[in-house]
């Protein structure tokens, strides 16, 4: 963790009933054992599934245990990725694709109630795990294949958040929704 990240105030993104200043819910958590798009330019996409799990084990500076980016490279800026459920639902409506799972975007955490773009360059905490928002997840042409033609364009500026993990901990999804397959 850099000195800058240590000195910054941490934004608490907890469920309102846990006393946080923001009200964010974790709806889905995903990991994948391998890359489907990275390193596949000009070739077919890989076939590694996104597996929905009830909890993610976050390791400071390394990533998520069991995920394709765990120990990817030192200080990797995408140790964990976040995606807004609000964006997912808007895309489902816009493209008439309600059957598509949020897993097609290959982000680790699907949130509801968080302004992810506002977390770029800031430390934040969810369920006791601290993160540092590094940059937006930039959509690529693979999104047109995974979700539908036009998805890459529609995701510009709202493709999610890439972050570093600052301390060890466990994120848990709420139990109110059935797992997505």
C-alpha cells in the first residue's frame, strides 16, 4: 500500500443497517479459473466459466483466491473488479436481453447502490475489506460477442471499476437472490 493510500480517508460502503455512510449491496460474486478474452485477440474466446460463489477471499496485493488474476503481477491494478447492477439491468432493457447473466461481463463483484466511477483514485471499504479504486474497466469488442452487438459502445464510461485489495478479508453476497448460472 502506498503512503498516499494509507493517508486517505476511507469511504465506508456498507449496507445502511450496518451503519455505513453509503448503502451498497453485493448481489453476485464471481471467480474464473482462466482467461476467455485476454490473450485471445484474433482467436476464439476461451471457455472458462465464471463461477458464482457465496464469498470471495481477498488477499492484499495479490487478488482473489481461486480467480484467474490471483498473483497475476506485482501491484496489478485489476486484483478485483466491480460492476453495477444498475448498468447491467439498463443494458438488459436496452438490448432486450433479460436472459443474459451479469457474469458475461466477467467482473468479480456485482453491486447495487454504489457509484463506482466516484471511487477511482480513492480508498473504500466494503464488509471490512479495503480497496483502492484504480481505473474504469474499459469495455472491448468481446462484449459485443458476450452480451450482444452494440454492448461495447453502450458500456463506454460504465464498464465497472478495477481495484487493488488493501487488506485481507472476505466479501459475502446477500442471500436474497438465487445464484445466477
